[in-house]
C-alpha cells in the first residue's frame, strides 16, 4: 500500500465521521439545538461523493481511470458507512455522564 492509498483511506475515515462531531449543517449553518439525523445522513452522502471525487482525481493523475459498475459503488458506500460507525456510536449510543 503506497501513500496515496493510505491518504485516501484516512480521508474517507475523517469524512465519514465529520457529520457526527459538529452541530453545524454542512459545517456552515448553526442550528438551535441538536442537528437531526437526516441532516447527518445527507452530509454523509455528500462527503461520500466528495471522497469519491478525490479518489477519481488521484486515479486520473496516475493513468487511465478504470470504469466502475454499480457493485463498486455499493461496496464503497458500505465501507464508508462502516467508517462512520465510531462517530455514530459517539453521538447516539455512548452514555454521557449525568444523563
């Protein structure tokens, strides 16, 4: 595994957890309280697309981009959701002291 693969996996791990660690909608608009789960899922989808775009750019700089079918996107979306699990646990399942 070279540095670009490790950097891409680290980027995907960070992008997958970002929606769960901030209360701002798309990191810009403040909310009056807790951000709804729907906003977090929408942010996950957008960040998955951005991570895919970065991966496509990295592949195009190396050489010819290999065409992908739906199976590739289904597997990478599931991997992105697995990467998001620590943030989901921290936000929704972790018992906070005093609650």
